[in-house]
């Protein structure tokens, strides 16, 4: 399992990328019941950034449009840093 941003993680199965918040177990981290499935890595990562932004707005951490745009940029930069500064191509 790979940490994406905040408390969101990425896992894979035979045909999908799975993103969601993780809960710890004794043996490993397991995704909680609200995971989402994607067919491409780029969509999984972009969507998770949007979900993390939504969480920040709901928690009152982001209250203006300007703050929302800045937070989305920050989240995307955090992801880019995690992948070594390389752009992830997003088709579709």
C-alpha cells in the first residue's frame, strides 16, 4: 500500500487502483469501507486530491475559493514531490 496524501492510500488488485483512507490492523494497513476503484493511476491520484480537498472544505480548513485553489495546488505539489517531481500523464 502506498501513501498518497493526508491519510489516503493507494492499493491495487488484479485490475484496479484502489484509493481510500486506511485503518491499521495488527498485520498491515487495510482500506476502510469507503474506498474507490479506478482503472488508471492518473485518475486515482487526481481524484484523491479532489477528495482530500473536499474533506478540508468540510472540516472548515478551507473557507474561500482562493484557499480552495491554493489547497488543491498544494495537494498536487505534494503528490508531484512524492513521485519525484515527474508529471503523471492524465488521458481522458
